[in-house]
């Protein structure tokens, strides 16, 4: 079974649009890499960057497999403008949310642990009467 037939069977089985599947694959690969690399790489920054590289490589591989027949017979110059635009859209759909998650992790404190919580039953001497 070639890649296009495999992709079409997944689209038919899930009932999702092709663009939605690209988003799911991108986020799925990103999160899977983060989980699998956690015992190997302790630094969250390095781990998330490697996961981002993996998502980008998977997206590029998918686009190569989508256009393999044209590329092998005519080369990169043989791709039509519509094929190039579709590939760019697919790359953006696959990678965008992973890049956003990476940026939020790197430049904000959203995914960082908060201060140690204190007990709600702990009494303060000021309020005790």
C-alpha cells in the first residue's frame, strides 16, 4: 500500500478532514517525543526542542511522500504551484501548534510549576482569637 492510499484509508476510517489529521499528527508526535525523551533527557528545554525537530522532520517526510511520484519523475521543479501551496499549508497545519506550545514553554511560565501550596487548614496567629 502506498502512502496516499494509507492516508486516504485513515481519513475514511476517522471521518476527519485532512487538515485536522495533520494537526493531530503534529501535536501527537510532539507530545509523544516529550514523553519518550523524559527519562533520557532531563532538561525540559532541550527535550522540547528535540521534539520540535522531530515534528518538523515528520512533516517534511509526509510532504515528500505525498509528492514522491512527481519529485522522482520530474524533480522539484516539476511540482505545480498548487502542489507547492498545498504542501506549505500541510506543513503549517502539522507544525504550527507544536511551535506555539514550544514558544509558550520557552518564553512564558504557563507550563512551569507554581509555588509550593500551603495547607488550607493552616491557621495564622493573627486571625486566631
